[in-house]
C-alpha cells in the first residue's frame, strides 16, 4: 500500500478514489446523455438512496465535474450537467461499457 502522499500524487489513484463507487460512475454515465434533473437521476439509480445521490452530486460539484443550477420556481427545479472537465470521463465510461458487454457474454 502506498503512503498517503504518494497516493495523492498518482493520477490513477486520484481518479479511482473519486470514481471508485457504483453511484458516482452511474451519475456520470447518466449525465453524459445531457442535463438531468434530480428526479431523473434518482429514478435511474434506484435503489440507491436519495441521500447517497445528493452526497455524490455535492462531491462531483466540489471537484468541478458537474454544475448544479437551481431555478427560482415553484416547485423548485435543480438541474445537473457535466462540465468540460466532467466530459473527459466519456472515454473511460465508454471503455467500461465495452468491458461490461464482454463480461456478459
């Protein structure tokens, strides 16, 4: 196991730490299809709890992978979309999709 300071310097470890769970990967997968409302993400990620989804979205926003836009409407509307940086994960997600298809054969 690498000491913490070496792990922080390793780009692969950094991405693995950020994307190393199912919920985060699936959020990025869904947002690659375009802007989504929270309810759309929640429906796609059932049975993952809304609290978990909210926490992951906050992390992705903090890392500047997604943007969150809140509209001053009744009822409130919030939309999420990938940033330019977030769109860079499209190749990784596509490769995972290809590998997943091979695993199901």
